[in-house]
C-alpha cells in the first residue's frame, strides 16, 4: 500500500490512546455526543494541574458546547472525547446542561464533519 509523504500512519490511534489512557469506555457514566457541557469554576481553578486535552477543554469551553463539537474543535476522535468528558463531568471539572437552547448550522456542519472522519 502506498501512502503520501505527509500522512502519519497510526498517529490518530496513538493520540486517542494517550487522551484516554488506553480506555475505550469511561470509568463513570457516559454521556451522549449531543450532551452540552461547560467548564465549572472548580475545573478552571484546577486547570493548571490538568494534563493535555483536559486542560484545553476546561480553558476553552466555559460556554455550553456539545461533546461532538469539542471533538471537532480540538480535532480529536469523538469516542476519545466522549470518554474524557464523561470522566471530567464525574470529577466536577465540567457541568452537563440539560437543554439545547439553539444549534446553528455551523455547529451541525462541524459535527457532521467529525462523524464523517470516523
């Protein structure tokens, strides 16, 4: 099989493994991809002690955003983000929002793009 020079074969698999610590399911309750979350005050106060993507999630998403959209914005595999975000909710770093007040077309297009990249 022939690959382009700029393609890193397996890079996304390794990255997903690093994000989740090798887990394919959350150690806590798992939430749907459309679940809206935002960082908590507790999460923001702990940001400096968090590692990698967890720190980025807490710092970047203080307004409600769908789990699938986080994956699209951070260019991470959806399943890995779902596992990490579920655990962050359990740890009090993120809060879950029950109601989707509005979804604009750009959000839907990013979610569709992330799903298509699976």
